[in-house]
C-alpha cells in the first residue's frame, strides 16, 4: 500500500496555484517553451522556499501557449528560490534551480532530444483482460526528486508517460523514454497501474518479472527482454 501511495500522491494531493499570491507585486518566473513542443503536453512541478518556509505545486498545462508563469510568492511574501522539474515529451527531463529577484530573467525550457525504448509487456494471468475492460497507466517515478528539492516529507515526483490498452491475451506495447541515457538523474523507476477503463477505478499495480523488476515496478534500463511479463498485485 505504501508503494502505491508514493507513486500517485503528487497527482492526488496537489492543487495548482493553491495558496499563492498572484498580485502585481509578486515576482514572476517566466518559463519559455521551445518551438515545436505542444504546450499541453508539458508536466512541471516546482518547490519554492522563502520567509514563508516551503511551498510546492505543479503547473496546470494549457493549449497554444509559448510560456508558463510561476508567481513566486506565498501570502504576499516573495520566494527567494524556486526549483522545478519539467518533462517535455521526447526531451530530456529539465531541472532548474532559480534564485528569485524582482528582475528574474526569462528561463528557457530547452529540449534536448531523448529517444524512446519499445516495451512489449504481458499481463499474467491474461484472464484479467478477458473478464473486464482495463487499461494500463504508465508513469515514471523520479525517486531522486526528494534530494533535488531538498524536502524529504514530500510526494515523489510522478511523470505520466501514457496509457495503453492490453489485448485479450494481456499483451501491450508502450514507448518508454530512454532515461538511462540521461546520466544526470538519480534513481527512478517506471510504475504500471491497472485501471477499469470505464470508471478509472484502480485494480492493482503491476510487478515486473524478476529479471527487470524494481521495488516500485520496472527498472530503468537501456534495453528490455523481447517480452516483459507483469503480475498484478491487487489493491
């Protein structure tokens, strides 16, 4: 149960912009998007510190934007520092550590291309897909995010990779970001959650077979077996 809570707490427990002071006196950090990247596909989490202590949230994505803004204050008290983790599909994960001032310059979110790895998976037993319509939600758990943000009682940053539908034999395929090539990251893992397709209700977590397993799902590797078998652990 703890493993599951660790993986999805970010999505369940955070509200974008809650508690922030967004008046005209608030320092603003402008995150400029790279050309060719659909703004609605970005995922950005940040943690700011200052005289108020600490405050973290995420940016709600929107369409047709060229930049995102963070109002760097809480209850009228300006932040002194903002750290953020940004995921742009097809690009290396971006981390920024920004010292805040009234004249903080624009911060470009650069896209350094990162390849993908095809993962061919199979649910065992396959009967899970025959008796009900299910989907598999794939996420990346940035287990290194605690150290990066400097906050240990904070949910692990969880990046949504995609959702796939297994066939009647329990087989599925997903393109995973080739994060093993990004050597500046710490420990991470891919998590697979099985949901009811119609209701979104969670059925369970998927544990990879021992040859590629991680404590939180699937190990980040440069390659995988032709077929990786997953066993469902009911909730």
